[in-house]
C-alpha cells in the first residue's frame, strides 16, 4: 500500500510538470513560453480596412492565414472557408455569412468594386475630419472673440464708473479685518478659542468629514471649501513664523463646539461650514476672523463683528446724542476715533462737519 501511494504521488507530480527528477520533465521549448504580437487583419465592413488590433499568440502555435482578434474571430468562424485569390469582403446577405465571390485586384485583398468603395469611404472620412477640424477652430475663434469682448466691456465699465464717495466706501467696507476696531473684536474671541483645552489631536480630518456631509452644497463647492480649510490648517505661519495660528484657533473652536448640547452643536457645525465657505480667498486674518465669528450669537463672550462703516455710524450717533458736550468736544472725540480707525483726513471731513 505504501509503495502504491508513492507511485501515485510521483505520477501526479510528473503530470503537473514540477517533479524534481529532470528525466521525468520534458525539455521546455522557449518558443512555447514567449508571446508574439500579431495584428488582426480581418477586413472591417465599415471602412473596408484591416482591423489592426494586436493579438497575443504563443510562438510555436501555427499561425492562421488570417489572424483575428476577439471581436472578429467569431465572425470569421461563421463564414465558410475562404478561397485564396478571392475578395476578402464579408457580408451576411439574407442572414447567411459569405465572402465576396469576385477575384481580388492586383496587389490588393479586395476586388476592384470594393477597392473603389474603400477609397470613396476614405475620402468621406477625410472630408468629415476636415469639417470637424474647421468647426473646432471656428468655435475656438468665437470663444476667444467673446472673451476679448467681455474683457473690453469690463474695462470700459471700470473706466466709466465714478470713484466711490468716502462715506459710501466706509459704509460698504464689510470685510476689512485689519483696522484697529475690528482687530480688537477678533482678538478677544481669538484669545478665548486659543485658551480652550483640546484633546491634543488634530481636528483637520474631523472638520473635513463634517463638511463632507454638506451634500446639498454640491460636490465641487464642498471640495473647494475643504481644500481651502486643509491648506490653511497645514500653514505653519500666520502672524509669526511657526505660530500655526489658524490650526490652533480651529482646534479650540472645534473643542468648544463639541462641549455644546447636541442640537446647538449641529447648528454650530452648519455655521462653521458657512463661515469657512465665505472665507475662501481671504488672507489669514480674514480666516481667523471668520472662525471667531462662528460663536457669535451662541456664546456671550463673542461679540458680533461690526464693519468700519457700522462702527463709525454708531459712534457718530452716540456723540451727536450727548447734550453735555460742546460741538468742539464732539469733533475732537470724533477725530480721535476716526484716526484710530486709520480714516484719512479727507474722509473724516464729512463726518466731522455733521457734528459741528
């Protein structure tokens, strides 16, 4: 029994080709292990040109007269045996596959009729490509002309637009985060966020995962905002080299959000998305200001940020209502306030005149 099992094991190993006995393994023919690139030369019915698709075939396997790819091999298999010297155009007239019975033209694989048809198809294809090329060139020229016209129209509109009046410029200044008044508001909230105790882990991925749930904003917009947050979160410098200010403020903000009740926490994450979306394109100070603004209305320690125009209007209204101050004192206090906001003398004049 033991000798029988050993014999069966030797036989199975020999059949599998990995017996250690070199006498039992046939010599390998290198041609059988090498792949050759063969081109499918089946004549296509569309343009009457050879297929030209590459076929992988082992050397040593007899090559057929017409090697076919996986698409045309089943078609040729349904055709009758091809007669040498006959046209190689195939068709299925009446549902029966057949070869063209005409003799081939000299030096060609098709009969004279199908050679002429092939040339006509080739001319049509060349003409169609030329038309398509001309059409694309015309579209590019039209698009370029439209871009130039739009740029010229915008330039003309800017030249014709009068410069904004001083009061209007200040009243419309909603994004200036570099003035002393707005910087003071931002610094107070910033200090609160920097003082927050965090878990020591980076929050960039958690914030991006939160943004990913904003599917209603559109994938393109979500990716745009997420890339902006990731960029600033990885910036090592904002005000001083190596301060990682944006990352630290964002980590403090996230820790503060996570401490809120569930319902309020969800609202704050929506607010974070809104502020991050509006801060795209701003500088580091603008991004910090937007992060601080997330908590406005949810935490009394964070005061709403006022624009320069709103701050001036509130201050002027406050001074105008003080009956115990003379006109000169009101003007002096207003001038000091406007100077602190870096308002030029020319722009201060209308405000001061209103108090005299």
